[in-house]
C-alpha cells in the first residue's frame, strides 16, 4: 500500500510566492522581497505546530466520520510503566497505539511482544527521541527512522505511522517517510505532561480538553519516584474511568485515520490480533 505523492502546502506556497515576486520585482526590488520573506517566516514557525501539515501530510485528529477518540502513548517501552498501562488497558478493554523509541524497543523486546499480544498497535517514534532530529541531514534522518523500522520488523510487523519527536517536522521529512511508506500522525489532545513530569490532575486536563475525533497524546514513561508512579497510575485509572463513561468511544487509531497502523510481514507468524 504505497502512499500517494501530493504537493505539500510549503511547495504550493513557494510557487505562489515566486509567482508574486516576479511581477513585483518589475515595480520595485523591495516589493519582490515581501512574499519571499513571508514564505520564509512560515517555514520557520510551521515546524512548531504539530497539527499543521505544512511540509507534509499530517493526521492529528479523525479524518473519517468517527467521533471516537484514540489513545496513544509515546516514548516507551519502559519496564516500570508499560506493564501498568497494559494491565489498565486490558481492564477497561481499550486498544491503544504505542509510538515507541527504537533503542528502547531493542532493549526491551519482551515489552514489545506484550504490547502486540494485548492487541495494541505500534508506531515509529524515532531511534532515541533526539529533540534536534529535524535539524539533522536528510541522510541521518532517514537512517534514524529506518533503524527503528528494522528493529520493529523483528517482531513480524511493519508499522505504517510515524510520530516525530515533540511533533516537530521539516521539509526533508516528507521524502524520507515516502521512502519508508510512513504516514505522520501527531495529536489533537494533550495534557502537556512533559513526559510524565507533570502528573497532577492529568486526567482532568485530558478530559477537560477532549473533543470528538481527538487523538490523545500520553506518555509511556515512568515518573521519577515510586510515589509518583502510584499517583500517575491513579491518574490513568481516573482518565480511563472518565473515558469509559464519556460520550466519546475509545477506538483504535486506525478507525480515526482511515488506514492500518501496522501490517504483518510476510514469512512471520501474525502478531496482530483481530
């Protein structure tokens, strides 16, 4: 299932800026600079808006008719937090997508196996969550994403979705993801928990922002102390209870994005439960 190539907003606006600049140059040089400067300004600020598909197609909320919400967890797996999440997801009968770090997936293969055994899906979240990844060369960006894909392939799956660290994108990412047949999926509801460093009222912050079709961003990272882990676990339980009684049904991510999150690799026993 090869994804269709389309022109990005950046590519379309670049052409418009150039077409505007040419006739303006005939009037005055400084006038020709205005559309070009405005375009460069957009290129500078666009990466910091995770829901804005400026450089490439981005899915941040439901693009189907689904009014459900999807649970996603970033930055795992973790031996301290992943088992807690899997137990709670099973208890509440929710299916989630784990956007995993390649380096951690390689270190904790049993946890990746547990995620798959629970009927959940897995996405690519880069090799080591380099916050400056989008400043790297296209070659290094491609190597980072491909390395994570290769680790996940060992589990008999090919993931079809990628979430960039911090949701930041760049112009080079589009062609890299096309080569890997990956779709960028970000989020539309987040509690700004800073990787589970700010867990007070976590559930309330999510439920207070929740809207139909939201993709919820949470983290599969253990807080720093046992006491905080217990508080975080209670917040997740409160959130799940709220979601269970909410009018918005918790659905698998693929129901919101209208395409599979991952597929089984040929020659491997299927790790994807129906």
